[in-house]
């Protein structure tokens, strides 16, 4: 006996209502895209606002279709990014890091830096060598590890400063140890945090003469954007609720 009832469609229809989790997954993909330079801030703001206003899968799918990620409505609905999944199961203050994908996957793009009467900067997405040596003389340097990748799980950053300084910025959930020595200067650490499982082990060491090396724990820019977007989403939802009541 056969049934005349048609088989259900293999994928959700474009007019299927989208959930909060699906909207957040699209927003997370947009955050990654702007961090990678695939979207400028104007495009990012426009798409993000559209994502939080979207009511159906058909409205969500075009927002990520041209990005290097699954672009069908089904994938938008079902493909949870690892960082979003981690946050849903209880990440600490949103500081969820997919360390496994950032350690030991590629060779170092930088193993050292030097500055004389000037400065240097290592920030954004870059790969830190197992040993990174920074030398500054009457100059300054910035080493930002918040979005960095790592050649190995164990990393040693050696800083040598003479009448200058080096500022090292790390996320709150990174395992960091400061060991340096200073003469008429010093090494310091600021901010609070606790190492998360799988974090790289970073040792900051070296010597400072009439200068200093500072290590600061600071929230990632992507996390700042997420919190800002969350507030914006809540405002948009309140506006939408008021319109429905009217």
C-alpha cells in the first residue's frame, strides 16, 4: 500500500521562519568575515542589521552566500560555528576560543622584530613563532596575541628594551607567564583572567634597561563587537515587539 502524501522537502523552504540561534550563526559568520577583511565595516553593519531583522531562512541565506562558507538556507540553519557552539555550552563571559584551530596549523609568519627610534607592530591575524624576539632601542613595540595563531603550543617571547618599551596584549583566557628582569625599568602584568583548556602556553621574558615591558589582558575586538551587536539586537527586537503590539 502506497501513500499519496508527498514526501517532505529535503531542505527547509525559504519562507521557513528563522530562529534566534540561526540568526546568531549568521552574525558570527559575518564577524569572522570582517575580521578577515572580506567585508568592510559599512557592509558588516548593513548585513548584521539585516540578519537580526530577518524572519525567514530566505532572508538569512543571501547575507553569507558570497562568503567562503556554506551558502544555502539549510546550512545557514544547521551549520553551527565552533565558537558559537562553545558559547552556548557555557563559555566564560563570551571569551570562547577555538584554540585547536589556531595552534600548529601553519608556519610562523614572524619570529622577531626590531625598532630603533621608531616602532613596530604585530597585530591582527598573524602566526607567532615558537620563539619570538623583540628588540627596541629608544623606540616602542606592540605585540597583540588576541587574534594571533601559533606555530606551537609552547611559545617564548623575548623582549629586550633600552630606553624604550614593548606592550604585549593577550586575551583573558590565555595561559601567560611573565619572567623578565628590569634595571631602572621592569616587567609588569595587568588585567584579570584564567587560562582556558587548550590555550597556548606563552612565556614573556627578557631584559629592560630604563624601559619597560607590559603584558595586558584585554577582551578581543570580536568579543567587543559581539556584545555591542547583542545590545543592538535586543533593541531591534524590542522595536519589533512594539510594532506587533500596535
